[in-house]
C-alpha cells in the first residue's frame, strides 16, 4: 500500500512534468485545433454572415398597425 507521502510525491512529480509541457504546447495545440475544426465541425446549417435583406414585395398590413 502507498503511503500519503508517496502519493504527494507522485502528484508533485506530475505537476513538475505536465504543467511546463502544457504551457509549451499551448501555441501548437491552438494552431492544430484551428486546422482540424473546419474539417470535422463544418457549419452546415449556418447561413453566412451578412446583412439581412427583406423582400420588397412584403409590406406591413395597415389594418394591424
């Protein structure tokens, strides 16, 4: 069975290893997700950004104003 001091040493060792690795990989992971996102998560049902145009033949009903 592991003692409490062994568990704390493992936690400290993992923190010493993985925090700097995560900080160093932050830039490359951001670039990788920007490349992968359009491939796997395509916005299929979204309309492109732009102005909303109302049809010219649609008029407000004067009776209900």
